[in-house]
């Protein structure tokens, strides 16, 4: 069981690392949201794996559902903002969002 | 698990946004299968229906609405940097994870009751928060699209 937890937590850490890499290096706004989504996947995997190992699977699932609901709200709002920005700048490039730059 | 990590990497590295969104959906399906194997059926059903379904539809709609001829220029060194980053991540993961896992505190008492009881009785405060987040999201989307319609109407009058 402990090996199973180590394997799952390792995969979760990999997913979070891939998501952070995506957030740090990508310039496309939709790709940044995909990075956030990958981080959320890692977090849900870590929650369920820990809940299963510690005999608290139902509580872990309720937390996962909370994470998913919040994630959907964040993604929907962020995509609406991206569409709005795209109408103004005609681009998805984050480097062009320099209007607030001093 | 391998499929989950591989499709997540694909969704980051693929240039076409549509293919990236579909890779993300495939990764969600693999994660849901993993949840089903761990007996977490409710989380698996939510993962398939909401993340693989709804979020993919949202992504594809947004990509269709923002299709522009301009190609966002990403860094040229991805194919060189990402394998090195991934290798470093795996090594750190192996070194750190075993030590960290011993420090997870044990649960004082194993849970009793069904999923519904735990969700409604123990996590009821979370549910109120979730309802608030959903309303905030809906209001934000409405506000963003309404301001755009107004600005379009203003443009027509001019």
C-alpha cells in the first residue's frame, strides 16, 4: 500500500511540475490555462491517493469534488477574460498585454 | 498513470491548441480510470463528466472564438529544455518523496458513513463556498460578455 502511495504521489508531483513548467514558459494564454488544469489534476490525484491509503476515501472524494467545482468556475471566468482580451488585441500572446506596464 | 503523464506532457508541448485541449481530455479520462481503480467512483464520475466533458467543451469553444491568423511564437528551446527539466523533476521526486511520505499524519479514526452523509454533514461549509464560487463565476462571465455587447452597440451608433 505504501508503494502505491509513493507511486501516486510521485505522479502527482510530476503533474504539478509539468503544470508549473507550462505556466513559467508558455506565452499563449490558453496554454497557461491548460497548465493550471494540469496542476489541478495533480492535486486531485494526491488527494484521492492519500485518502485511500489513510482509510478516508469519502472525505477525500468530497474535497476532490470541491476542487473540481472551483476549477470549473476559474476556467470559465478565465476563458471569458481571454475571449474579451482577444477582441481587443486580436492576439493570444501574453507579451502584448503591456497596457498597464509603467 | 503513464497515459496520464504522457497526455499531460503532450498537451503542454503540442503547438496546435485544439490538439492540446483534446490531449488534456484524454489525460482526464486516464485520471478518472485511476480513480475508479482506487474505488473513488464519485471522484471518477465527476472527473469524466465535468473535467473531460465540460472543461474540454469550454476550451474548444474559446479556441473557436479566438481563432486568429497570428501564431503565438513560443520559445525555440522547448524540445531541449523540457526533457532536462523533466529528468531533474523525476530525480528530485524520487529523492524527496520517500522521506516526505513518512511525515503524513495518521488519521485519528477511520471514517464512517456514506459519501452523501460526509459531504452534507461534515463538509457543508465547503458546499456554501462552492455555491458562492459558482455564482461569482456566472456573474463574472455575464459582466464580461454584457460589457462587450454594449461596446459593440456603441460602435454601431457611431
